[in-house]
């Protein structure tokens, strides 16, 4: 398979009657999905030219997948937009991508309030009455396959430009290490505007398996679908897993014999959450993973090692090299903190219409293989990690999260990991407030719902953490804001903690 469209057409040719999508009581075969995509492709071919960008503002479903693949029939470029974004954010993505067509429904029209588009540039996919496109426009692997907009949790949303080769490589690699087969049924609960959610679907199609649509993220609803559809695999982010293992979720009290594996990315899982998943479903493999939009997936931890290395992000995924470099781009030995640099076939082309940001992140390989004549591009993640003596990686945080606490250089994520290790909380965000030369540490936390108190956590910190990692203020929170991809919006929480500190200082 060379292009994303091949993930559909190959299955439609080889196993036309196999179920591609389960959406409630509806079953859509690969042949039917392909036919629907060809009908969408006919419409696209009349309204767009090759490489035109097409915005897809739709809920998860078979029609949305048909629209996605239909864009490829016309050799255009899809841009998924999360339906929970606000009109201003939707308008930014459409303008920045230069989308010439928006595929949506009447229910989502209000989200287009802040952008003026001609009527012919907006298509309600529910009303498509096109015949199938006779022949697809040609595509090859190096062609641009999608623009994936970051959630904006660490700044303005940027469009990552990925090729068909990137998307297909990511799909096949993940399908490989998850050991997906045509018998698998993957729960699609993550947004497809999120690289993690999109890769999950494409990996399923790479194996000729079945995608199970899940629109509601309410834990009991998810659990019902897991049972009803006999789901074999599910991906989630820490906030979702915390909700799925909380006292209000039936996951811990419901046998799920079909659930073969679950995955986590988008941040570290709290040890208490890991324990609850493994206790609730002991037969289910748990994959702890790390990735970045600029290169999809970078590392994963073998499920057999989760019990002994629960804080590790594992090792490089297949067909990928992970380097740990110091500030002089030298390789770091085990135990020495450096920046994670990703090399492999999933490295994106760069940021759409942003050459300056592209040059800062996508750089020539500092240690090219012997005999290499051309400079291979690698991704500098901006994430700090270290390896242990066995080569396993441990995530420490972002470059811009470093500061000195009580004279010792430390990273906010390191402190958050130590707080999570207490087993008393399910989420933590640490901010350095006040004077940057001698900051006061504030920690926003969500306490576990099994009796732990702030005083208990303070006592744990006094006994288990060195002075420079002990928060001055621990602020209990009932919830934390999340990005459109479901991850904790850390920048928002940190800004709130800093503002709270400032208010308290000036209060009479």
C-alpha cells in the first residue's frame, strides 16, 4: 500500500464483504464504503482540483470516513476539524489551510459563523446524490496526504503537513506492534482531527479490520459499546482512562473478554490508573506510548514490562530511530537528560505556510548514517528524556518547562510525575509562580476518589520528595480543561495557577 486511498481500495478488492465500520446497528462493508467514497469523490472532482484543501467538519461515522477517502479520489488534501472547536478556531483553520471546500452538515453550520464562504464552497454531505467517480485522479506516496492541526494547547494551532507515505507508514507500523488482524474491532472514540485518533483508524484499515464508531465519551456509554460490539482494542488519553477507571464507570466491574489491548498516549498515566486498568481487565495488554504530531508515534512500551517500568515510554517503534541529544547535538549516554529526536518514515514535511517554525523543528540529521549523500530530515521534539542502562526511555518534560527551584534546575513534568506516583491523584499540573529566580511552586491536582486528602498529599511530599520538588501550594481541582484532543490543557491550568498566585499576593 502506497497511498492512504490504497488502505480502502485494497480491502474493497480483497475482502469486499468484510465489515469495515460498525456504527450502532449499522454495518458497512469495505465494498460499500468504497462505493460511497467514489460517490463523494465525484463531487470533489467537480468542485476541487488536485492538492486543493478540503475541510471536513463532521462527527465520527461511516459517512465521514467516506468523505475522507472521497477527497483522495479527487487527489485533494483533507483537513479534519474537530466539531467541538469554537467558530473562531474553525475559521482560523479554514483560512490558514486555504480550504476551497467545507464538508459538513446543517447542524454544524453555526460553527462557520466567523468565516464568509460562497455557498458553493459548503457541501452538506447528507445530501450527496452523486454517481460513483469513474476513475480516481493519480496519487503517489510523497504527495501531501493531510494537514493535521495541533490542538493549540501550547500555543497557536499549527498545520502539520504529512504525506501519504507518512500516514501509511504510521498505520502499518502501529498495526504491526499491536498485532492487528482482520478479526480485530477497534473502538474509535478519539477525534480524527487528532493524529492519534486518525492513526488508530488507518492502522485498523491497514490490517483489514473493523472500526467501531463511538461518539459519546461518557464512560458507561463506552463500556456498553465495548460489550455490544465485542471490541478488541481501544485507544485513550490520560483524562479518558481516569474517567473510565473512576468509581462511576462500570469498566472495573464488567468483564470484557474480547478486549485484547488498550493504548495510552498524550501524556503519562497515573500509576493508580495503570493499576486499575490491569486489575479490572487482567487479560488485556496495556501499551504505554509516546508520540508527537510531527512524527505520529515515536515509542511504545511492551505490555509485559508495564508492571516493572510503569513510568517508561519504552523504546522506538519499528523502522524508527530515537536519538537523545544534548545542547551541542551530541549523543547522550544513559542517565543524561537530552532532547528526543525522531528519525524515520513518519517524519512530516513541516508546518503548513510556516517556514520559520519548520526550520526550527525539522532539521538535518546531526549524525547521518555512513555513506548517506543527502541530508535526511529528523524532528527535534522539544521534549526532554533520558535512557536507562537498558535503553528504555523516560519522559521528563518540555524544553520550555525548565526552571530553578531552591537553586536546583528541575522540570515541571518531573514534579508532576512524582506527585502522580503517590497514588493519591489522577492528574497534576505544576506551575512556577512569582519571581522566576526564586519561584513558588503551585500544583493543581485532581484527588483520587478513594479518600485521599490534600493533607495526605502534603505529607507524602514532605517524606518522599526532595525540597526543590515539593510544591508550596497544592490546589485541589474537580476537573481540568482539556484540548480538542482530550488532553489536559496544561498551558491553561498553569496560567490559572499563576493568576491565582498573583491575585492572592495583591489581595488586602
